[in-house]
C-alpha cells in the first residue's frame, strides 16, 4: 500500500503543477453539483435527521431553497447518474441498474452531459468521486466533457471485501484522469481526498467559470470515516459518515468565501436514491417514506435537494412542488446561457421553482429493472403499477455491522393511486375515489410507453437510443 500512497501523492503534486487554463467570461456563474450516494430523504437536519448533526448542509438549506418532493427517476446507481448528467431518463439511453467491472458498455459518447454542455460555453469542468457510467477508457469522464477526473469508476462496495461476493470483484482502482494511481485496501480517507481534490479544482479555476461535479462514494456501504469523524456521532458509523460529508460541504463553502466566489456560485446538493435498507444501521433514514433504494416507492426515489446561490436564490425557501434530477441540465442551460443538447432530453427548466414560484404541473416517471415503468407522479398524485419489488420481511432482526439481511420479493397485484400530500408513506389506495385523476395518470403512462417502452406491459418505445459499447466488440 505504501507504493500506492506514494503514487497518490505524486498525482496530487502533478495536479498542482498543471498550467492554469485561459481565462474565460467571469460573469457566468460557477456551478458545484454535489451528489451523495444512498443518502436518504431524512438524513439531513433540515429534513429531520436525529442521531447526527449536519450544520453545514442545514446552513446551505437556510441560505437557499430546500425541496420536499424532489425525485430521481431510477432508484439505482448507474441509471440515476445517467439521468442526472444527461437530463434524460436512463432507460431511454439503454442504461439500467448498476454497472460493475464486467460491463462492456457505458454512457454513449454521443450523448451530451452537463459537462460537455458547459464546456462548449467556456467552462472549466472537473469531476471528483464516483463515476459509474462505464469503467472502460472510452466511457470515463475525460471522454464525457470533464477536463479532470479523480475518483472511483463504480461503487465502493465493488471490491474484494464485499460481504456477500467474496472473490468476485477485483481490487478497487482509484483513478486520476484515465489511469489507476492506487488500489484501495481501505477507504477511511476517501471522503477527505475527494474534498481536497475539489478544493484544488476550485482554487485552480477561480479566475474562470467552472463546473465541479462532486459525486461522493458514501454513505453507500461500506462506511468509512477518517479519524477526525470516526466515533463522533450518537448513531455510529452511518452518523460519522454523514458528519464527514457535511464537513466536506463546509470546506467547499469556506473555500468559495475565501476566494470571493460565494456570490457567483450555485451549489446543488442531492442524492442518487434512497437508503439501502437491508444494511440496517448502516443505512439512512426513510423519514416515514415507504421502502428504499431499489424500489419505486417514495423511500427509493424521493431524495433531499438543496439549491443555494447567495444574492440570487431567496434564502430560507421551502419548495413543495415536484421536480426531478432530469431537470438539472436544462435549468443550468437556462441560467448559464448554454445550448441544450441536440438529442432529445426529458427534463425541463425548473428555475422558477428554485426561485420559490409555482409552475404548471408535469408528469414524472419512475423506471426500474430493465425498462419497467413502475410509477407516474403528477404533483401530489402518484400511480403505482403492478410490479414485483423487494422488501424486508416484517420481524426481521436488523444488523449494525455492515452485513445485510435478505430481501424477499413481493408482487403488487393491482395499480394503486396515492395522495402524497396526505399520505407520503403510501399506505392508502385512493383510486376508487379519484377516477378522473386515475384516468389522467393512465394517459401519461400510455404516452411514456409509446415513447420509451415498458417491459411490464410489453410495449416497445420509438424514442429509445443505444448505450455505448466498447470498441473491441
């Protein structure tokens, strides 16, 4: 491990010695997009967390707008990240589930990412953290619009120490650019490394408009904290990790203030899906929502989301209207004056929502597995279609040691309609009392099926595109 650490230090020194990029238009806002992994809706103090404190993220919420009905379209790693970075449902892009080291495909280079969109508009672009959109060179961040990259190619549990898949995964590579500079034997410094690399990127590009995408590997299991946070929360390992991510956000805001960039920087903080409930005490807080990661129930797809930009976004706002990560790309296009992708995207500009206004409702879709349309969300209404989902059997004794319990599969036999304004826990089917709403949501679903298909009903869409495949095939 010593040689790996030495290589890591050399890589950091090399990062500092790079020539600064040419100056660009300083009037364009800097963008920092922070994406946590498996962070649940109730994991922040501003969303009701108990057992640990998140003062920096709570202050971020107090300084901007906090969404209470913000979604990801897919409650799983790869698909959720593809949707965020392209503004497009990942099933349209032929990306499902969570890619591992055996995958021979990834995000098609023909797709336009947020980084590519902003780079074309004079932005310096950097990514730090978990990529998970293809680990082969042709799919890595440097080929998808990022000037620099430091992080893991896929999830941090895809390594030889996986509790259920011994000897399946190879050593976990830490990548700089397109080369592995180390193979991790533990991860206790990973969040700190991500933070320091982010600070370096900000300092290096302070004279230019920049886009930083910081995709934390945690609080996805396995949970690791550095010495400065280990054992510091009341809850244990998960709380320690939440406090370290909160520290990371504080360090970034401190750096922006130090460099005089605070009032020209938009920070967006959200998560890729809800908690991995089978890990018990090593998973986050559902806050009354049903189920978690890997399902299209609210606990799987509803996530915390904060937008803050001092002097631009009104402070202390709470937005209860629905929005989704597919809306981030077109919103950034609007505020930066960037050109939208040529290929069709599914998101729309939600800047009015960020500013605390109300807008005309639109339907959002939750897809899972291989192109299964499992739910439609329209404002406070949610229609869930018959499908099989995973759950933890009642009475299961949960653990707090990083070892998961077993899920069982359950079949939802008939479609159910929920009024999320009154029933965010999705306990009461109100379809019989709301036939007009039910018909409207079925109509939205028919449109989505015609466009993107639906494996549950056997529909084949006309608007789907292909994932990228490695060139050797």
